[in-house]
C-alpha cells in the first residue's frame, strides 16, 4: 500500500516562484516513478513533470525551462520547483507515485496553486 501527501501550494503573483513537496510512504513495497500532474476547471488532468527511480526527467512543453523536478529516492520524496509562474499555471496539482511491483499509480489529495496579482 502506498500513501501520497503533497504540500506547498498557495497564492503567488505572476513571475513568482513556488516549491511543491510530495512524500510517498510505501508499506511492503517500493516506489518507481513519481510525478506531478495538474488539473484546472474544465480541463483534464495532465502531466507537469515526472522523474524515474533512476532520475530521468520528463516535462510538459508548457513548463519546460520554468520548472524543475527533483527526487530524494531514499525518502520517496519528490519536489517541484516552479519559477516564472503564469496565471495559466493556476490549477490543483497532484502528486503520483507508482508502485515498483504492481505498477499501480497512487495519487495524493492535491494542492491548490493560484497565480494571480
């Protein structure tokens, strides 16, 4: 069983920065890939950034160059540093953690990010 908890959302002005954190706790299993997704009203949930167990990263085109995902594999924790934020980055951000053995994705409850002046 895997539990995922996000933190770090909030209100930030356009051009500002925000850092999200996500911790996955695994019971009798381990974590493979972890990632951040976001969903705004009227839109489907989509990938922001993902990182493999070995550290390989993948970013959505819309955030390339403005966002960095990092990981502490020993702690099953992933971070999302977001810079030069835009109003269109406003969304609920969800963290996902993939079970290494079952390949099932577990989701956190989400954290709201609002970019507004």
